[in-house]
């Protein structure tokens, strides 16, 4: 058995949960937030048999795409007063960070 920890952007989590539910998989959903953009993330925990691992990873790849978003970052401008001008920059968001761990023992109470 494997424990899959998938950190997914909130925009992608709905589609992913629909896909895994259709396949009869269950997930535990934990709210989390990203460190860089401080955007909403969801951490999903899956317990799956080894033979279903490839299918789960496939669903994560299909539903969690990386894309570009515009972020406004304030840049200081030199002058007599401290002033900041917003400058839009493009940053990659989305996708998923996935950890696959071996499960030594599984108990359902």
C-alpha cells in the first residue's frame, strides 16, 4: 500500500476530486496555503494499493496543469518620497507537488 500526498492549487482540486471519486478512490482533504504566493492550496491524502498508484498519478497529471498568472508586485521608485509603483509580472501557478510513501501498516477502525 502507498500513501500519496498531493499538494494542489485550489483551482484544480475540484476536478481532481471528481476524477478520483469516479474511480472509487477516496481522499482526505486538508486546507493549506502556499509559501511563495500565499495562495490557497489543498493537500490531499490518498491511501492506495500499489496497482492503483499509476492510475492515480495519471489523474493528477491530467487535472493539475501548470499555467501562468499575472501578479502585481510593488517596486520602489527613487524620489524625494518613498513611493511604490505596481509592476505586473507573470508567474507559474498550478500543477501539483506529489509525495509517494510506503505504508508499513494500514488499520481501518
